[in-house]
């Protein structure tokens, strides 16, 4: 658990007064499954969390190694008041690469890099890339087609 002052919580009110959070659906990657000879991604049951989409700055773009993809790459600050699921004996981070975020406008975004992980304080910052086709959730146990 983090010890000290959570500076993000100090400035969060100022940020959201100018650029409010939105509610998104998070699909956490849970590995892969062989379905009739095809390897398909598996996702944990979707969760609703708060997000704040912002353009990636040049340093974050360099970190994500996608400097030429600025129109379709963003950074997202994700917030979760509820604890994340447990895998083995530890809590999963709020998100990690391979996870999918679905915005209320219907777009899907793939998490491609975790820029900051402050899961224990309830937030993280990730780089995402828009998906041109919706993801295939059919191998996931919760999926009803």
C-alpha cells in the first residue's frame, strides 16, 4: 500500500471541473482459449469504472513508441473505488496491456501501455489505441452472444 500524500487526489477536483470523468466499461484480459483450433482472447466479466480520456503528450508517446499515431492514441486515467478481482493471491491492477475499454460512444480502445500504476490508491494512467472493429468476446464465460 502506498504511504504518503496522494498528490493526484489533491488535483483531481481541479482536473474534473474542467474535463469531467466519463463512465466506461472495462474488460480485463484473462488469457486465451483454444476454440475449435483458433486461439481467442478471454476477458473477465465487464466492470463499470470512471475514466478521463486525454491526448498523449510527446513524452508519453515516446514511452509508448507510437509517436506517429497521435490522432488515434490517447492516454486514459482510470479510477476505481471498488477493489479489483483477485488472481491467485493478489489483486489485479486496475488495468494492464491487452485490456479493452468501451466508451459510451461505442468505441473500443485497447490498452497498449501502462504509464503509471497507482492501483492501491485507486487510479492508473494508460496509453490506449482505438480499435477499428469491436473485439471478439465469444470465448469469455460471461458472453451470451
